[in-house]
C-alpha cells in the first residue's frame, strides 16, 4: 500500500468526528491546488501560497469543507452562540502522505492520530 493509503486506512474515522466537543458534518473531498495557507505579500495583500507538506514535501492537497453543529457554549461564564451552521472548518489532506491539517477560521491545526478517535479534536 502507498504511504497515503496506509495513513488514511489506519484512522478510526476519515476526519475528526467532533471539534472541541461539537459534532462535525464533513463534505466530500475535492482537489485543491493551493496547499495549506495564504500569506501576505510585501504590499500586505493576502495571496495564495503553495506550502509544501511538512512531512513529505508534496504540494498537492485534497480539500474538504465541514461545519460543526451549532451550540451555545458556556465554558467560562460567557455565553457564546455560534451561527446557525456552527463553526466552518476546512480540512486539507496531503496527496503524498495523507497528513491532514484543519483550518478553523482562525488557526491551522495539524491533526494527530488521537484527533480521529470518537471524541474528535480538542484545541
Ligand atoms: Zn505529505
């Protein structure tokens, strides 16, 4: 089996079933031409940037959009309501080795094996 197939097949779920405790609904994987991140150029504009995979150096990725269930969170005494569709997530999967990153709208997270288990990913 390829490195990609091995990595993906070893996971209990294709992507984290939950994000910070909120169940996630993931869409279909599609081919993304721009891997991982966008950077600001010298003029301060945000431009697409081909970032090689940190594990294998490949620049092609698959992309998958997901969203969490909406919920009111009362963790710190503050009440925070997500929008009707919950938090939007974007997953990027390296086509060379299967390494996944998820962008939560603010931060880009590299997934660990634990993130694919039943409780999902916790920041
Ligand atoms: Zn890779």
